[in-house]
């Protein structure tokens, strides 16, 4: 079952998106290509393989942090004159009025 021009126009209307005719045709082609790819993946024999979903409780494996530290492009005080406990202190955004950068 493929995606039609009507499908794309209907979803665009539901989402209140303005899409011109050229974009609709491009989206139909792109979405049908994705569906064909999913059909190909569905044919892969996964019998006997453990089920996988997400990263899992153990998280993603991390690579070891190797090599020397990368030096800053300039002196730290040039772009972050204030620090506390190893963190840079920056001014609050104007939308977060009522405090200063030291709090």
C-alpha cells in the first residue's frame, strides 16, 4: 500500500501545513521510497535473534577517551572570565530575570 497525493494533502491539511504541488509530488516519491525500504527490512530473516529495542538499561557503549586534551583556541578568561568549581559562569538570559550569574 503506497502513499498517494491525496494522503500527503490530507496529512498536510490536518497539520495546517502549506505545501505546493511540487512538494506534494516530491513527498509522495520520498515516502513511498521509505515504505519500500521498510518492506525490504521486513523480509530479513530474524528467526532466533534476540529482540532489540532502544539502547537498553546499560546505555550506549562509550569509547575510551584517548589522546591529549585539545587546547582552547584562546585564553579561557577571554570568553569566560568567571568560573566556579570548574564551570563557566555566564550571564542569565533576559527571560530569566530576577537573579545574577553567581547564583
